[in-house]
């Protein structure tokens, strides 16, 4: 059984994995912060959050990249560095594979949706239950691949 | 007016659909793309009425995410499902690798257990105790 204490530690580790540290932050170091051995940390993290710490970190970085591509004026290269990738090529490849479109094209699609500078467009942040209003589907600009 | 639909926020709709169907055993009722990356997904329980639906909502709204994470850190379940044999269900889920923060515990009117849904929530499962 998972104790409340361990649950809280895993939540804290998840917060850490979202951050982009100055230097490289190994999974071992995050596990130590969570006061668990790397083996137990990875196993427990996956059982609770449905993905490994590494997978979670990659996803968190891509989410942040999408946010920056939508709202910031950073270049794609700056976004890549800002979210913690060191190679533009591997960032772009991974982004395209996971999101379905390369970062520059993603930006071109989402930018027209931004109506208030600095505020995420509603199409990218659904309200609870509002998705139902869109059934059978009013495609957003972004889905018009 | 009737209660027919409830929703739960999930950090990934793909992961959620897998967990709520493959692991919990619910059945997909709707899975409709609604543009962008989001889908309108609802599941029903094969043990319950098929018109009582649970919607798996993306937690893309930062306010929703903050609320979900705060509940999890405090160990508070996001919702509760009823079981007619909680011990059997507990053993079935545990065998599938589901993590429990509380094993079946007699809490007076009900016996309850709490598990992680792999999508950022704790879920309570309960069985009313015979009087």
C-alpha cells in the first residue's frame, strides 16, 4: 500500500521533474529528493502517474514548449533551450512526432487563435464539459492539417 | 432535470481511456474528436445503467490542474464508485498493478478503499455495509 507520505513525496518529485534546472537533474537525484531508491521511485511513480519519470519530464517539456510557441516571442531555438533541450534537431523531431507537427508549423497554426496577447486561446484550454458543446465537432484551425 | 453525467479531470485522455476501460473495466460510450487534440470521451459501467456516463475531461485548464494536484497531495479522492464486492474488486485491481492508498476499510455505513487512477486522481471505491 502507498502511504500518504510517499504519495506526497511522489507529488513533489513530479513538481521537480517539471522544472528546468540550471544543470542536468538526473532521475537518481529526483528519487533522492523523494527519499526513495531510484528503483522504487521509478516503479512507484509509474504506478501512480501512469508513466515513468522520464516520460513525464519529456511530456512536461513539450507542454511548456507548446505554451511558449503559442504565447511568447521566443524563436523556436530559444524555446528549445528554454524548455531544457540542447539539440534543436532532436527537439523538433520529438515535437513533430508527439504533437503531430513541427514547432514552427505549430506556432503558425496556433498564433491566429490568440486574441488577447499573453492569454491562451480558449480552443487550447477547454472548460469543463464545454467539449460537449462541440460535438459533433467544430474543427479548430489547428486541426486542419 | 436528472443526474446523468459526471466528469473527472484527467492529465491525459489517452492514458485515461486505457485505465478506465482496460483496468477498471468500464466501457467506452462516446469517443468523439472535437477539434485540436481534445476528444469528448465518456465511459459507462457494465454493472450499472448504461445511460449514466462519466466524462474523461482533459485538465488543460490551469485552474483545473491546480485543483486536481491539490486534491491529490492532500490524499482526497476526486470521485467515488460503488462496488457490490469491494474485496474482490480490490484484489482484481491490485493484481493489475493498481496502487492503493487505502485498502478496504470498514468506515461504518460503508467499506471503502482508495486507489490512484494513473491520471492524477485518487478514486474512492465503496460498498455499503449490510445493516
